[in-house]
C-alpha cells in the first residue's frame, strides 16, 4: 500500500490559512474520491473539502479547532498500490503529497462543472454518537454532513462546557444551535457528574471567544474602511405605497409564480436603475495607481448576518437581471449565507452594496463602506405612518408605507451632488415605480 498525504489547498481568493472546524471521517474509515472529508473555515466562508484519494484513513494530522497554513498536510490515506515489488509482498508504505488538487470537485480552478458528489461512506462518527447517558433529548436538525448545525464558536463553547450538541434543543433558524441553547443545555449535560448543590453554581462567568475566521476579517475590514475612506451619509424617507401595490399585483401573475418578492427586491432594482445615472458610485479608489476605477458591471453585494458574522456575497452582473431573476438571486444568496455555504468566489469582486437592516426592525443607520467600494445603501423597515399626501385635490393626511434609506459614500470618489442624486433617484423610483418606463 501507499500512504498519501493531502495538504490543505488554496480554496480561492489567495487565502493563506484555514481552521479545521470538523472532521467528517475518522481513522479506519473507507473514503472515495470527492467524498467530503473535512469542514474548514477560511476568512471568508465555511467550506467542505473533498477527498483526493480512495482508500482508508490512516491518520488525521491536524486536530479540530486548529488553524493551519495552506500547503500543510492535514490527513494521510492508505491507498492500494498496483506497483510490483518483485517479492510478492506489498512495498513499504511511503508518504506522498497531492500536488494538483484542481481535478477535485469543490475548490481550486473552476474547470469541473457540476454538483459535488457525496461519498458512500456512512461511518462518520457523528451519525453514531449517542446522547449522553441519562438523557432522552432528540437531535437538533442536522446539516448536510449529518451533524448538528452550529457555528464554530458555538461548537467550541459546547466542547469547553462538555455539552453534546446532539442533546441540545436547537432554537435558531433552520435548526441551528445557538450559544444560548448550549448554555441552557449545560446543567442537563452535567447532571450525571455533579451533585445538586454543584448544579446551582453561578453560570454568569465571562466567556472568551477567539477572534478569528470571518469575524476577524470583518473587523479588520471595517476598521480599514472607516479610517481610510472619508464617509458621508445621507438619509431620505420615501413613501413606497405604490411600489407595494405593484408587488401585490405582480405576485398574482403567472410569470412571478413561486418568486419571493420583497421590498428589498424593489429597492435593489431601483438602486441598480439609479446607478445608470450615477456611475461614479459603482467605482473604487486605487491608491497605488492614483486612479478611480469605474466598473463596467455591477456586482451587487447583499450584506448577510450569519452565525459566524457579517459577510457580503454579491450578485454578479446584477444590472442585467430582470425583477424575477433578481428576486431569485437575492433569495438564493440569503439561503446559502444562512447555511454557511457561501463560497469565497461569491464574495469576490463586489462593486456596490446594499445592507437590509429593516429585517431587524431598524429604521435607519450609518453603514460603513465595504472596503474597495464607493457606496453602500442601508434599507430600513417599512412602517405604516401618517403621511401628508398632495395631489390635485390638495393636501391630506393618510396612512402610508414609509421606508427610510441611508446612503454612505466615499467622498474621495463622489461629491455631495452625486451622492444626493443617487439617493434621490432611488427614492423617486420607489415612490413612483412607473418612472422606470420613462
């Protein structure tokens, strides 16, 4: 047999390290090519790596929770060898390291098109882990790997506290175990090892969470943006009653069957339309070249809050999408982000961003620019508000659907007139969606 080592590859965007979040196999497991064997977290996303060999897992060379550099061997696999040894016995085992992982599905150069295949191995320890003795808790919803859904910090917290995630009642979206779920489960997990007096111990001690992965990168990027680009933020309140009436009409049409139309969809469409008149907003400041780069396409970023932190995947060539395709793209982006499956490529080369703070019931805010971009639009919640309506019948007060928009922009690239124009054009289209036909 031959012992082959698999080194951590560059999963894209020039990332130099990753954390081993969860091994999906154990020593002695049989594995096949392209079977998912490990879940890693980079500075941009959570991804699964496929196996480059078929054989038996010989050794896991890196522990869960450890951060390793690209190029370091993380697993060794014993593979069958067809090379003759001349003695009628197997040659001495020797380590080899994979040199070209690009043929594998799921990372590297995008030369292989198609969906990643799951391996046939069913011996993953997570599928067999019993609930703690003395408990009858049912498992929380499992992810694609068959294990409970939880972010890396929550997994570490559970490990530190000795809580089995399979016994935790998950309350997060889509069955995700939250930090609070783990803390609530701690007394139950300890009942077989501590006395009743011990179970009453104060549980309000501080918890230290390592700053790494997405959270670390986001913090660094926000600091860089805030102290590099001179931010200007402008606000507008807009009556979107007619836009919402249009939404109600469209969802009854056959071509929009199954399409999730939300106020965010219409804001994104109006913003994309307004960018045509203010291309300066779809740009970047190149300090080294002393140039302003105006992008020829709009890769629209949609900020998404995930259990691992804030990420900003983007919709490529969003300016080419009609309303239904744009709605589908936003929905797919959000679902993928919530599941922690956003790939690094999806967050690369963004040109302008929208952040939807309205989903948290917030009216407005002052968003920080995504580094390398000139503008970001914050979308508040829609509220029914008494509003002065003026038409040929005069003025009157009516209940209307009011939305707050806040636009932050880089004052090196855009002056006040350009920023105001972009925000005013976006608001006008939401107030009177028919203007898009003019």
